[in-house]
């Protein structure tokens, strides 16, 4: 099993509005570990930074990194260290609490299951998976579904 170091932060402006709605550190760690295991991540250590933020913050990051001037549910920002450096930092994940909450309600999912899905989805991005091309999207969605079902959640794509 990979030793996971998770540095998580919740933006100060969310602490009152989303108290009790943001998953715990233990939940995030279990979801991340499940995604690493499913992808057969082979390194002994993995370090990930996770930030839960507002719509304004993720919109600014989405514009800076993807040239899209709108809020999004999650951004995955993988590191690109040369392989010879052997640094366990996989990258950063930024999740917008409001977008995730709104999507869960719109899609008829529990908030917890959607948080789990977005977390696993973002980890798979850090590991190199993508969904731009249909074939890759099918593989990524199948892996996400496998992990989520293994954790006791429903298929996230059967509700949409």
C-alpha cells in the first residue's frame, strides 16, 4: 500500500457556509487511496495537495490554467518533475464546494457520493488519465465506476 501524504486546506470564506458538508480528511484519504490502488500506482509514497475553495477562486484558476472564464467542479494540476528527481508529489487538486453541491443536487446524487466521484476523478487525472478522446473517456469512466462501486457508491454515470 502506498503511503499517502495529503495536505488539505479549506478556504476561509467557506468555513461557515459549508460546515458539515465538506468531507473529512479520512474520507478524502480513503477515496484517494482507492483510486491509487485501482490504477495500480506502483510507488511507495504519494503526496497530494487538496484545496476546497469558492466559485471565485476556482474561476480564477480555471482562467489561468485552462483559459476558461467560468467556475468548474475540480481542477487537477499534475506535477511535471523529471523522472530522475523521484519526488512523490503527484500534484494539486482544487475542488469548488458550491459547484460540487449544486451538481449533486441537479444529478440526484448524495453530496458524499459526488465528492467521492470528483476526488477519484481528479486523482486519475493526476495519474495521467483523461477524457478528451472517447476511447480514453470510456476507460477513465469505467475505472471511476469500478472504484466507486468498490467503495459502496452507485455508478456515477447512471444518474446523469
